[in-house]
C-alpha cells in the first residue's frame, strides 16, 4: 500500500506484519491455531513411533530392565519358564554372595551369549555376576569385578544335571557351586568331568510315549502273568496225571497264586511308574500367558510396527522408515486400511505354542482395531499375515503371494536378518495390487492352544495303551505257554531218545496208538526191554520175569540192539513190547497172564469179553472173545461198534480195502498168541525158535 509521510515522502510499507500494525495481533493467533491443527492432523494420521524412544540395541534394552530389577525373566516362555518364577530366581541369586544379574531369555542361536552379557554390563555399568539362562539351562555366566567361579559352576551344571532338569534347577545348582568358592568349585567341576566323561545323568522326566509304553507293559503283565500261571499249572497237572503222581498242592493254590500276582502287579505298577509330569516347567498363571500379547498390543497401539526388543534387530532404521511410509500410504489408499506388523519370534514355549494365527488373533483382540496383522518371525524368517476386517481379497493374498516373500529363499536363509526388511517391503507392494472386495474379510477362529496346565501332565497309568496291553498279555500268555509245552515235549523226546523211559502202565491205554509207526515200535521196544534188563537182577524168585526176558531175547536172536534197527519186523517189536511189560509187571509181583487182545500195547487186561471185530458197514458182524483192558471193556459195553476202530494195526501190512488189517490177521508169528495170554505167547516164541 502506498502512504505519504508527514514530510511528504512516499514509502511502501508492508503494514500487515509491522510491529505497530493492529492487524498483526489478529493474524498471529490464527496462524498458531492453524499450526496446532496441522500438528494434530499429522499426529492422528501417523501414530507416534515407539521405536523413537526405544533403546537402540538389544543390550541397552536388557540393561534398562536390569536397572529396574536384577532378575529379568522373558514373557516369551510362559509354557517353560513363566514370568512368575522371577521371585524364585531372585531368591536363589541372593545366595551367591555377590551382586548377581540374571537374564532368562529364549534360545537365540544368532546371538553370542558372552558378547551379550558383556554388552549389557557395559550399558549397565555395574560390576557383578552376570548370568544368561535359556529355556533349558544356564548357558553363559561371567563375573565382572567380583570373585565368583562362574566357569566352574557352569561346568558342574552342564555335567551333573540331565538335559531335562529345567532352567530353575540348573540355576539352583549353579548358585550352590558359586557359594562354594573358587577352590571347592574347581574340584567339583573336575569331579563332574571325570564322572560323566561322555554321557550325562539319566533323564529326570519321561514323555507321553514313554508313559504309553509303561501303560502297555502294565496291561501285558496284568493279564499275561496270571494267565500264564494258570496255563502252566494246568499243563503240569496233566503231565502229573499221566505219570500217575498224586496231587501235592490244594486246588485253590493255583487260582490263588494267579489272583495274588494280578493284585501285586496292579498295586506295584503305580509305585514303579510313579512319574506324573513330563517336564520341569511349572504351570503358568493367566497373567504369564497374557503378558507378551499385552506387551505387543500396547506397542502396536503406539506404532504399527512392533519389533521385539528382546530379539536382535533385523530392521535397519532406513527399512523401518520406509515400512512406516508404505503402511501410511496403504492406509490412505482406496479400499486400504491399517497394517500392523509384529516382528516377534514364535516358539513352542510361547502362549500361542508357536501358532502365529493364534497369536495374531489374540493381538487383534487386544488392539481392538481392524487391519491386516502381519507376524514376522526374526528367528526363522517366516512372514504370516491375517486379515481382520479389511476389504481385501484374502484368497488372492494366500495363493498368489510368492513363497520367497512368505518363507524366504536361499539368500534369506543365509542372511542374519533373513532379509525381512526387503521382504516386508515386497509384501506391502503386493498389498497395493491386491483386489478389493465389497465386504470386509475375516479369519476363521484358530484352534485353541494346548492347555498349559495339562501340557506337561502325563496321562494316568491305567489308560491309553493299557487296554490294548491287556489283550496282548493274554495272547502272549497263550503263546508262551505253548512254547513252554513244546519245549518240554522236545526235551522229553530227546531224553526218551537218548535214555528212553517206558510210559506208566496206567497211561498205556491212553498213550498207545492204534496204528503205530515203525519208529514208535522200535523206540518203545527198546525202552521197555532196556527197563526190564536194568530192573532184572537175578532169576531167583522171578521165574516169570525170566521167561519173559528170555522169550524177548529169542525174538531178537539175542541182540537187544535189533530193536533200533529199521529192518526189524513190526510184529516182532510188538511182541517184545508185550513180553517186556509183562516181565516188569512180574518183578513187582503182578502175575496177571492176560494182555489186552484188542490192542496189545494197552497192557494188562482185566478180563475176557466178546467184542465186535468188524465194522457193521462191512456187511458182517464178526465177534470174538478177547481179553480186554478196562477202557476197551467199557467201550465194548457202551459202544460195541467202537471196538473195530481200537484194534491194533501194524505198519507195513495191507488188507484188500487198502487199510491195515488187525494185528492177528497181519502175521502168523508169535504175536497171534497174545489173545491166549502171556504164557501162551512165551510158548509160541519158543516153538518158533525151536527151543523147548
């Protein structure tokens, strides 16, 4: 504006900003108000970045935590080391006698524990014993400016404790050795090396598979042992009856032993297999299980990118700034929305048991804002994403996103940061090109994580594989009893072959075959003749026994070894068996002259009886008066038609119908005299041999 001064000079003034201008006082508040509005607008549009105030390094973060409390327990291992155990670590740390700083962290293969402790010490600036504990044991310990045998204590912990002892017990053993002092700690470390040079102590806990094996074994024993007792005793009882031995034990002894064995197994098994837990991990509290989710959710409310401060930094400042810019641009784009990125490791010991979908759903529930929730694992480099409320084509995202973005490639595997910055940038570019939908997308409800309280609890002993074990035990008892019976039969057979023993007379009608083989006749003749020879001492007072032995030797031409020769006539062998048995009976005072005429191998007869000697189907009803043993007499009375099937039929003989004829029709030798009695048989043998 042009103005004229008092002296007439013309000047040009910018009166709007002059100090004395009355308009200046009106415009300045308006500018300040506009500036505040813009500041508020940008503050709303771009959330404050929590990283700006976060420690620059992982070590700085831990130093800040230890400055607050000398024991720091991560919230990422609630299923293995809950945060509520911090008081236990603190109580143990006081026993060292020196300032002790404890970090309980997840296992991080990319981080050198010694370097981490050194960096934390430098940041904290305090001397003391620094201890690093992972989810299993004490992994590193260093003393700065204090006398503490850290190396010896670590050695003792490593050698003396099993792998599954747990972090808390490992730290307790570590503290106990620290309290011993340098000299004693070194001696104990050397002793531990000598005691466990290769393998450490046995495991303290068993797993679910071990418990199933215990249940299976218990079931097998519970049915197998009692049933085996019953079967074995029954087999022994049958053999005892065959031998004619008397019963020695009462009837209730065997069932009682079986019941007692079952009761003993049922009561002893829970004492022997007394494990109840599969891990040393204490059960977490609800606060332990929600701590990490709440921490991440609180961070995402401040900044859409949350990088876990406990993990090594995988996003450089430049990459982090670019990611923020891409997220802001996507939020402002048409059909876009908020993107939340959580750079947090997913481990089986976490609250979500390593399930990124469950973790993202829990974080979404805490943040209470729709968006695309991205979970990037700095440990293995995987990137997962879940759509909670954005109008994005989720199928397009799932099926078209390259695997190199989700899982990485060979270069990502080799890189320490898994190239997460570049891959997250590629993901944001893919989101920009993803088709929009009319309706907001949503994720299905994830499967619930295993209950932490039950995760390390073993199933009951009498459950799971216990029931199949019952059936297997019964089967094994039957199988083993069969094996025992077979082994006994084989052993007895070998004994009979090497040193044959005659069957008891009372069992002959049961054990003697109707159609014996030639080998059976040779074996039986040898056994009976050998027994008679051993038992016969002298002929004085035993004329009948001598006559039987003499007749048997006449049949064998004086050579008893003929009983073992394959060419010996079956009828001759049968006659030798009858004579030898009659001679042995005579030695005991039994002078019964009759031998069973139906089957001479049955032994002594109890009388004579008319018996049917031909089958009714043959068209005849031939009968004959024969001496019979008690079983044959009972058959002749109760079932006359059964006698033809009991007649002795010798090997090597054949009738017109192709079968074996009765023994008295198969030969014309001395054996045909058996129905006439033992004396008649002896005479027939002598007549045949020409001896008078």
